[in-house]
C-alpha cells in the first residue's frame, strides 16, 4: 500500500532531517572537543565516509523498491543523491580550505601526486553534472533518455569512491572491502535484472 501525499511529505521531511544527522554529529563533536588529536583529518574522513554512505543508499533505492514493492521509495532517491553531493562538497571544501588553505599550486601537485586524491577529485567532478541536472526542468530539457544515460555515471562514481577510500586507508582494508562488497551486490542486482529483461525481450521476439 502506497502512502498518501501527506504521509509521503512527512516521510520526506523526516528523511531530510535524518540526512543532516552526520553533520549535526560533527558539529556536536566539535563543540564537545571530541574530534581527536587531528580534527582536520577527522572532519575530512567523516564527511568522505558519509558521501560514500549516501551514494550507496541512493543506489540501494532501486533494489529495495523492486524487492519490497514500495514504489514510493523512488521519490526519495533524488534527495539522497543530492545529499551525497552535499557531503562530497563539504568533504572537498574541508580539504582545500582547512587542509590546504587554498594553496592551489599545492592542491594541483597533491592531486597529481597522490592516486587516492586523484580518484576522489575525479569522483567529485563527475558528481557535479548529476547534481546540476537533478531537477525536473533539466530532465525535460535533456530528454529522458539522455538524462538517464548521464545519471548512470553514478555507478562509475561509486566505484571510484570505493577505490578512493581503499587507497586512502592502505593497511586495514576491512571497511573499504565491506563497501566494495555492498557496491558489488547493488551493481550485481542491476546487471542480473537487466539480463533477465533482455532475455524476456528475446523470448517475446522469438
């Protein structure tokens, strides 16, 4: 059973507030002097982790919708995707502001020299057009097919994001491995569903 418009609005409002939780947690830790010995590194990693979390949650909407039959979940996907971009932007700003103090020469060298930063910067750049075209007006302007093709780049972005995290931690890869497994399951679900759909079309044609 689908929720009413009023119930859906309430669900969206709760989801919107809940998505601000990681930022509120960070603010509280800063106020309570709980950011550890290296606050800049803690803030950067916290925001980066939640960027990846929101990317995976956004990708999980479609499988959950098909498994549960709750088609209204698709109405939350745009918000979740924009929150992924929001936390990615904060993650990037923390790096160029608090870590590098807008030293552009140093930033360019860092991006070119350290592979994990190159990967993270690439993923952030690829997220920008997705955020810029997330509104209904851009769907109409680009056309449904072109818009869908553009937004499929989120799969590559998520893969690059996991690689960025994996290269960052270097030694203890437990969490990056977990993210890789989850992402593999989400992408595998889509691949399996696409294969079944193509088989169904071939059977109908024959």
